[in-house]
C-alpha cells in the first residue's frame, strides 16, 4: 500500500520571508521591512497578500505586485497568488517600518 503524499503547505513565516526578497525599487528596501505588507493568507494553494505602497501615486506598483507574485509562486504548495493593493490604513513609516528601515530613512 503506497503512502499518499502530503501536499506541502508553506508557513506564514515562509511566505513572509519570501516576500522579504521583494524590494521597493525606489528605496531599495524590503516591502516587509518597510511595513507595506499588512496581511498574508494561505488557503489550499492560494495566497492572498494585502499590502500598500509608499504612496498612492507610486508608478512602480505593478512591478512590486509582479515581483511579490513571482517570489511566492516559487514556494512549494503555492498554486496562485493574489496581491491586493489597499490604501487603508495609509502607510506611515514612523509606525509601520522596522527599526532598521527607520534608521536608514532617518526617521526618529
């Protein structure tokens, strides 16, 4: 009797670490460290990312979305990715960015 293969399910941390590889091209810092990623959900192979951009007029939004999609698709167990860009709450680096990013951006 053959064992059935258990499908691989990435953890929240694995998904988050993969998104850390995506950088905002203008600032050259990780979207995770910048605090742009608000939520990551995994459901049966589908990943839903809720994130924002540094500004509503950011012309690089499609590039960042595409990179997030491509990076997450590299993970075993991920079949599809939906990256939702939201504007609420508005991004505020003083409260949402990591300490390293705040130092690099000169935010005290």
